[in-house]
């Protein structure tokens, strides 16, 4: 049986790509850019199942970002 929150929710972006730090805030996974910097540097954020340490990592449609038991999928909007 799947755990609650296991399915990622979709978050639409406008420009075809978005930086990881910006996406965390847009998806409401964190509250501020400063929070994004901290959780990414601490290795708490996964992109497509891999730990990501680069706040400026470019995300594109289909990428899945996970943090604190929640996951969000980048989709074209």
C-alpha cells in the first residue's frame, strides 16, 4: 500500500525550466529562498530520486523534487 503523499503533485511552470531553489518555493515545499539554500546544502532534497546539492539546478517538465516526505512534479504550464 502506498504511503500518503507518495504520489507527486503537479506544479506548472511558465518558461520551460526553473531553478531548484525557486521551484521549492513555488511548490510551497519551503517558505523562503534562505530555507531552500539550507535544505539543499544539507542534502535533504532529491531530484528524480537522487540527492541534489545545487540550488541552481535547472529543472524541466517531468522532473520530480522530493523534500520532507512530499514530492512535486514539474509540468509545463
